[in-house]
C-alpha cells in the first residue's frame, strides 16, 4: 500500500501529489514536515491550484482512501 500527500483546497478540487509515493504513513508525514521539501510541495500546489487558492488541509492518505474521498466529493 502506497501513501500519497493529499491537499484539500478552498476553491479548487482536492488533489494528491502522484509523483511522490511513500511506503509508510510516517515517511509521508516526515516528508511533509521537513522544511527542505517546502519548495517542492509549493510547486505542486501552484501547478494544480494557482497562486491565490488557500490550502485547507494536508494529509497523508493511501491511494485507496484518496480514490474514495474523490468519489464521495464528486457524487455529492
């Protein structure tokens, strides 16, 4: 099971960073919390949501959980 970084945005659709995959939740959390990775994560957010959107939440979720979250949000 792979873990991905998942962003919930204020104005655009939520998304996962598919270029970064982790074997454990702790690896994912450590990556997100490491300040040296901030620019990489910022580039991902800007590419998907632009400069003016607000990040509401960042989570480390499994690919399966992300699919379920996206399916639920599109069916609502």
